[in-house]
């Protein structure tokens, strides 16, 4: 990736500016952020008519490439991160490049499977947005999520995995013994086995003006790209480990208030984070509270929170709220009913599947699903998206490795019966 230096010129509270910074940070790309505060600065530095010019933010890559208000896909293409699949078909296709997908990629490729990974947003998944992972074995001083993702990506690529960033799997089909998956860009990926490692997506607050302030003061996730540039009072919503890490990260230079719905943090937070939060004077924890209203014009200016038992409300002036309240599994690419999920939407696999509901259809050979295999033969689920998985980086990485070993068993079981020299069915 030798694209040269990246400089982004934009105004404060610009949603696209945040998306670009977040995307580059999570993909471990260094960049310089130049915040424009007057029309004159915008004219001189970005050569646009003023701060309100819709062509902002401007991304300058290397000596000559200028992208005005680029979409993330345009940016990924300019940085040469998005390339079409190299081969007509693969042994293993992996959707999602979080810890589960990256681990599956490096095991799959190192064990001789022709492996492709398709990642919608940024390599590293949720872990990539984490300011510091302290409980991953082998890193006694902790490691940033972005650095862990960068290392895993390099390792997987060195071992031969192909990784496409900016590709989104939107539907899949099991036909003639092949897994056929379609990307939002219209391309088809054919593979003999597939691993779904699409993780979870942040839950929304469900507030009236949420959309008005999305990425203009209201952010989902821990905001690891923002800690250096956030000024004033930062509000974190949530009481789990991700919220705790975000609070500690921002507390280095901002006053932080955590709005926590539960009675206390000790039930939801790891002990080491709890101790640090208690020792950090710039963090205030308000338990039994919830965020109820957002105010502002162009960008967020203040919020109201409510005490859940007394109903009393209070306001905080803040331009930065980070919401870390967990999420829901990302399975919207699957046909309803074909992929069997639990009531919360997590993918059922192996012995968690009701075998009587699998008879017939695609399960004509009467075998039981392998461990981690879903209701679709040859499609495995790994990491946070899987029912009953442990929501941790190490567990997701372990899941990815195990899913590859199960994929080997599946490929051995079907090799001579279905494939031979066969090619995927025509499109
Ligand atoms: C802020 C934060 C801090 C955390 N801190 C820690 C910690 O300190 N220690 C710890 O052990 N765990 C931590 N966790 C939890 C840990 O990050 C997750 O358990 C882990 O990332 C799950 O990995 P995964 O690969 O299953 O899914 P994810 O990390 O969610 O990755 C899934 C990937 O799939 C991609 N994707 C989704 N849909 C599609 C699609 N249709 N097509 C292509 N790609 C798709 C997503 O863009 C994403 O990159 C933290 C989580 C958060 C949010």
C-alpha cells in the first residue's frame, strides 16, 4: 500500500469527515486532519468556495490525487484496497474481517485452501475500533485494536489469503454443491465452503433526532479516531467494557460522563477497567440514567438525560456523545427462514440446530451438521454472530480457526461426490 501521504481538509462536525477519519484509522492508515474554521481557510487550503461547499471534505492522496467528499468505497478504490476477486472460484470464502474472519483467513490460507475474505468496512471489525485491548494473550502491555488488525491482515496476506475491503455480501445461495455469494457491487463469489464472520452491529438509541446528529456529535462505537481532536465534555452511553475503554481513552484530555442504565458498573465491566475508572478523576459515572433527548442545529450541542427510577432530568452541554450499548447480529444478507437463527438473531450452528427442521431440502444426505455449520450445508458461522459465542477477541479468533478445521471436514466429506473437476454453476 504505497499511496503516499493522506491529508484531509474539512470543517468540524462534518459527518463525512468523521466517516473518512474513522475508516482510515480502522484500516491503520496514517493521515493528517486539517480542520478548516473560516471561509478563507477553506478557499486557501482546500480550494473550495467556503466552509459550506459540499465538496468538503477534500482528501489529498500523495502528490496529485484529490477526492472531493468521497464515499468510503471511492476512497478504498483510490487507495487500491478494493480490487475484484482474482479467481473464478475459491475453496473458502469468508465474510467479515474482524478477529474471527482474519483468524479463519490465516488458518485457511496456511492450510492450503484458496481463501478470499470480503470485508464491508474496515479490517479489524469491532476490535479495530478499540483503543486498547488489554486481555489478548501475548500482549502484556495491551495492543490497540487497529494494530492487532494490521498485524493479522499482514499475516493472513503473507500466507496467501486475498482480502477485499469495501465489498459487502448481500445474498447467498447453495447450488449444485457450491456456495454462491453476491456482493453489493454485483460481483459473484463462488466457493466450496463459506464462513460467515459478520459480527454484530451497534444498537441504536431510538431517539427522535438521532439521524440529525449521526456522526455530527453522536457516534456509535468507541471513537478511537476522535480522542485526540475531541474538545470539551464527552458523554459515553453504556456500561460495558467497550464503554469503559472509550471513557478511559477520552479522559486523557476531556471531562467524561458515563450514562449507565444499570445499578452499578461492576456487573458489566471487567475489574481492571472498573478500578481504573474509579481512579480517574475526570470520569463521572451516572448510574440508573438514560439519554432521552438530543439538541442542536447543525451539530449536537447538548443532551438531556433522565434518572430511570425518579424520572428527574438534567442537561449536559456536549458536542460529543459516543454510544456503546452493544449490538445485534449482522445476518441481513441471509434469506429469512433458510438460515436458522435464535430469537435474538444469532446464527444457530451444529448441535444447537433442530435436526428435524433440516431434513429434506439441502440436507438430502442425512448427515448431522458439523460443529459450527449452519442450517446451510458448507456455510459455517464464527465469532460474535454465532449463537452462544463468547463476545471476546480471543474467542472470535479461536472460532475462526475452528471453523476452518470444520470446513476441512466438510470438504473431505463432499470432495469426490460433488466437485471432481466441476466448475461453479454459470451465473
Ligand atoms: C469498543 C469495543 C471494545 C472492545 N474491547 C474488547 C477487549 O478489550 N477485549 C476483547 O476480548 N473484546 C473486546 N471487544 C469485543 C470484540 O471486539 C468482539 O468480540 C470481536 O471483535 C468479535 O469479532 P468478530 O470477528 O466475530 O466480529 P466483528 O469484530 O464484529 O467483525 C465483523 C466484521 O464483518 C464485517 N461485515 C458485516 N457484515 C458484512 C457483510 N455483509 N459483508 C462483508 N463484511 C461484513 C463488519 O464490517 C466487521 O468488520 C470490544 C468490542 C468493542 C465494540
